[in-house]
């Protein structure tokens, strides 16, 4: 029987097992974190385009304390002809009857721009006259 000296190697083995477990947990956390960051980046950069014909009867003026002046609610179509009602805000009133392309992300309409009728996808042209 010795004092302070342990011939049993199980203590060293337990330390190695603990280090392995800690390493595994850190690796799992890093993998999950990487997947989350990658997924959020994909969602932020996921764009879908919809097209609409401006109808100013579908516009409402916003209170002066809002960031934008108008809110439009328009029937829009994607390149496959799928219909979707979209709401978006603008600083200025859009030109009646103009055709617009709306870039839509998970959070809603990201931006819009006026386009020519001939630039609309064929299936959109079939739905918008």
C-alpha cells in the first residue's frame, strides 16, 4: 500500500475517454453550427421572381409615420404561371398598367423593377394582359 501513488492505469484511461467525449461534443456543435449558418445563408439568398401588372386601385396610402408611402397588394405570377398575391411597399406611386418584376425572398418582396411586356416569361404573358 503506497501513499499518493496509484499503480492502477484506469485514471489515465478515464482522462482519455473524457477527452474523446469532449472532442466529439465540440465536433457535433461545430457541424450543427455550420449547417445552421449554411441554411440561413441559403434562405437569405433564395430568390424567386414574380411578375405583375400594376393596378393602382390595389394600392393604399400609408400613414406618414411609415418608412414607405404606399402598399400594393397585387396578383402576381411566377415563370411557371403559378399565381400568388403579394404585398409590398413603395416610396412612390407606380405607373398604372406597367409590368413589374418582383424579387421575392423568404422575408417577402426584396425589390422590384419595371419590365417590358416582351420580357415577361411566356406563361406569365398568358395570365397577364
